[in-house]
């Protein structure tokens, strides 16, 4: 069963594995482009270490991916965009440990 998150008048189907900070991280990545955990912290979303943990979790389900040859830089994937656009139900995804 999924929880529905209301953000900016958008109802998304969130997974039980998700945290409240995940939507703002993904939204900033959509708006700003590729980001590092430090950049997410600089935007006031959460601490650098928490951003790093959440990016790892979001990477395991395919919402973000590391940019090759760049340490700590992540980009939003098509699945991440689909989630933000309410086209993908995150409750159906299971983060790979």
C-alpha cells in the first residue's frame, strides 16, 4: 500500500521505503539539473550526509543515477521524471539493498 504525497498540488504514489525529503530532492534535480549531495544541502533541502544517503536509495530504484567519472554527481532518470509526473507508482518498486 502506498501513501500519497501532496506536493505543489501534485498527488504522487509514494513507496513505503520513501522519506519526505525524497520529493524535494527529485524536484530540485528536475529544476536545477545534475546535483551533488553538497549542492542539495546548499539548496536547504537537508544535510549533505542525509542527501547522500537518500540519493543512494533513490539510485537503487532507478530514480537517479551517478554521472560517470564524476564523484558524487547525480542526475534524474526517466523513471525519476515519470514518478514526478505521476506516471510511475513508487509503491511498486523495491529498493535493492
